[in-house]
């Protein structure tokens, strides 16, 4: 069983604490994603697990073995880099074999293991090709094969798809997920792409300023964010400031941006300032029978194929984003008044800072 345990880990560079007292447990066979904006500490944490960064304090455990003081080559960890790190002077087979040769594996065994690794990433027969003859997606598969061929206990991914175009990113993330599941490998995956994290992760840790804001399944983090930052960063939301009214036994009315929104449950004492997270998909163009309604002005409509994105303004000028199916009719012209129904169950309230 190859679980990873991180205990109160700190990595400092001078006065900067890139990783600031992080603790987390990554279960065996889990794909655990570190998600956050640039500079939040996710890559520093990943490189600390790999052995490429010195740890200031705290510990990292692989199963029951402490590894934070071990050199990288003794940790039995494979890593896939953002820029592939492919040697241009070696063909595909020799690139994949590099780690095995460094470990002095017998030549006969190297050939067998390289071929097996290439089969796993669907590159059978590509061993004799040179890197300049390969596409970006193929080079990424070579990098994954090179990480797999050493038969690591853990596989680390440092933004592996950031250099690929949008369609290829989607295809490759599915391949990575299927491969990780079929091999039962423990994997830690770094990305700043929210959709990528939601699509492939068993659990996500959202980082900010070197610390973890929230850990949970993609569904839990998206639907029940613990902080305004998590709500805003993961998937995007409308964050509205308001003042709570008196709880009526079922919901708390919140006066916000010139409108009143009823939020289920007792969210705060009457008169308290609150923030409301209203996801774009929690809003829809209202029909005549809709109960919970807001009035806004349609500023811009973007047709994006599968969805339409409506940009509206509340009475006080606060911008509001609405997502609806691409085929749905929007019978309102830009600049006209727009009635919006909302699902109160999808609204999350936070105390105002």
C-alpha cells in the first residue's frame, strides 16, 4: 500500500514560505490534485515530494517510510514534467530507457520494460523515432512512459498538459486518468486548470498562499466551498455582498445589490453582513411560473456552442453571469430587462470579512 503522508511541511526560500505548514494524506491508488493560482505553492509541494526541493521543516512519508531526507533517486517516484524534458539527442526508446540505465538494469530487461511502457501509452513501434518526429501529445506520452518504466510507487504530474492545445488536453487527461486507474498507481497532479482538476481527480486540495484552503472530492468542493476564495477560484461564481434579514423558519432573506435573495436555513443573525456565492448555472431565464426571481439588465450574450453565457447587471450595476444550454432560447435583446429565476439550494453563504 503506497499512501503519502505530509506532516506540517514548510518550504522557505529566504523570507518567502512557498509551502507554509501543510498537512495532508493521499490514499493508495488515489489521484490527488493540487490546484491553485500561480505562486500558491503547488509545484513547490510537488517537487518536495519528488526530492527536488529541500524541506525547511515537517516530514513526508511514503507508506511507513520517511523520505524527505532521501535523495530523489532513492524515493521510487516517477515524475512527468510540464515541458516533457525529452532528450533531443536520444530516440524514443532511449529516452524511455534512461532511468533504467541510470539504475544499472540489465540490457535484456531494459528492452522488455521499454516496450511494455510504450504499449501502455499506445506508442508501440515508435521506439526508433526521434523527438523532432513526434507531436506534442506523443512527446507527452513518451514522458509518461519514461516515468512508468521504472515501476514507481508514486507518479507525480507537474502541469503535464499546459503545452497542448485545448482538444488534445481533453484527450490526454482522459488517457492519464484511465492509465492511472488501470495501474492502481498513487498519483499527485498539479494544475491551475479548474476543469482539468474537476474532470480527473479523486480529491482536490485547493491551495492559496502556501496553505491548503480546502480538501475534498470535486463535487464537494464545487457544491460546498468552505471559503469565498474556493468558491471563486473553482469554476467561477457570482460573489454578492449583502445583509441578512430575519430568519422566517425556512430561509434567511438577504438584501444584496438592490434585490432580495432567500437563502435556505439560518445563515446569520439579522443585520449581519454576508457574501453569497451564486453559480452561473444556478440562474436561468425565468418563465411566467417561476417563483424565486431577480430582475437584471442583459448586457451581452455569448453563444459558445454547448452553452450560452449571459452577462447581466443587477439594479445597482453589479455584474452577474448566467450559464444556460446553448440551444435554449433567450427572448431578450441586449440592453433589455431580464427576469432570472434562481435555485436557492445552490446558493452558499459566507460571513463577510
